[in-house]
């Protein structure tokens, strides 16, 4: 059984020969470039010029020698980040900064900065739909450069026996409302400017649909997993009420996900961190097949209970090790214990792809990463 067959069985809620393993199959299962360099050194792999796959999170492109060493089962042929937009970094005193194709400004401290944080929101002052229309130019989702070589990458991935994953043009429908408006506006728009929130989210859905129509014309018959995301929850609660989710966001998710699934038989992967349990059935109704990452440390997340109640409807992609409380702060033995506990809860019956709960952060010791990987390898057979 090759990697692709293994992943396909797991996604169909069957038990393959082994639990599939993902590293960097999506922008939430990758590795910070510092952790990547440290792990390569730890394993005695040759020095390489580290490439960045996600500028915001400073995620490394995982070179094939490490991917093969770790027996990774999946490959992302199109990262979420725009393939057509060339970021131009600039010096802003204590910061290095850039502006993305959505007009959002990002910066990172020169001293000790690990990531890029938002500091400019292009629609922060918009008070009406007319303001948005007059002041803002949306990205072109069908720029041919986004799709260059896409089918060749998919065919090459299949020839290597790996499962094929494809990412979206941007963050989620609700997230792009937040990212273009700023978070203060994001949390008040549903009360003060609901028409602006709806217009922005509807436009983002339209742009995503245009992107997916073109992308899936190219590779819809080849891909196994289509990735979308929308962070809707914090550590202990949703960002808004369940009723607001159902009024403003669920209809747009449902429209987008139905469009994608009408153009491919691939499974629809959805990322949302945090305490999302109050809307999990809503998300399933909206069309998701796969949930990532199942944040163990968030309120209401009980792996065994979720597996029992939702395991027939939902594949879990993640949950392998607690990145928030254990992965970077625990000992290798604590990491191993956490991995074994998670395997016991999530493995039975298939429907699980093992990966970290979120990206491997810069502070994760390579010994802890390998403790996770070794514990998984020793216990990944059904």
C-alpha cells in the first residue's frame, strides 16, 4: 500500500495498514524555519538554503530528503499563499515589513521576531459598501501565474505514491473580513455595519469560487484533499454567538463548499482552531469532510467523546501532539506519553491523519520532534 492509498482509506473511515502522517500538507501542519534548520542539523542532513512557503508564519519548504526520512504521506501542490504575488520586503526602522496582494500590511521585529503580524487593514475606515467599492481593489483570483505547472505537480506527486493536497487562495471567508477590516471592526461589524461584513464576505466567496473553478479545471480529477480554513473560535469560546455564525457565516461556507464539491471528488478539509464544539454539527452540515486540527487544549475538546460522536462523519487531521502545552515545553518522555494517549483516542476505525495540532514552532527542540515521530512510528500500525 502506498501513501496515497493509505490516506484515501483513512479519509473513507477505514483502517489502512498504518495511520497516515502529514508534515506541511497544509499551512497548519508545517514547520517554522528555525525548527526546520534545527531538525536537519539534529538528523545530520546536509545544509540547505531554507525556502519559505508561508511568509506570515515563516514556514519552511520541507525538502524531499527530510520528507522521505520522516515517511510523509502527503504533498501540497499549491500552498494557500498567492503564487502570483511577489512580496517586496521593506525596512521600517525596528521592523521588516511588506504589504500583501490584499493590501494588508505585515511586519516583524528585526530583533527576535519570529512571525509577521498585521498592522495595517485596508478597509479599517470603510463605513459603507460604497466606501469599500470606491477605495479598494480586490486581487485577481484567476491570474494564470497561480496555476502554472499545477497539473504537472499533481501528476508527479501521484507518481511518487503520495496523496495530493491543494490549498486555497487566502485565509477563510470570515478571516478575510477580519484581516481587511481589522479586529476591532470585525467584532463589532455584525452589530454596527452588518451590510459591510456581508458584502466583504460575499466578495471573498466569489473570489474563492473563481479561484477554485480554475484550479479544479486543472487538477480536480487528481487531488485527494481540498483545503479551506476559517478560524472562528478562541481558547475558550466562539468569537461570536452560534446564532451569528448561522446567520452570517454558515450560509457562505455552505455556498462555497458546495461549489468546490461540485467540481471534484476530493474531500473537503477545513481548519479551525479553538473551542468550536457549539458549531461542529453546523460545519458538518455546511459540507466539511475533514476537521483540522482538533485543538486538545481548547475548551470542550474531548478526543474520545468527539471520535465516538463524530467519527463516522468527520476525519480528524491533526491532534497528534499538543503543540500548546507539551511539544515545546515538555520533555521527550512527556511528548511520547501525549502521542500515545492521542493515538489511543483517535486511531480506531480510521478517519485520522496524524500531524501536530498546529505548526511546529521555532521553540520546539528537535529531540521533542523526534520523540513525537518515534512514538508515532512505533504505534502507527493498526
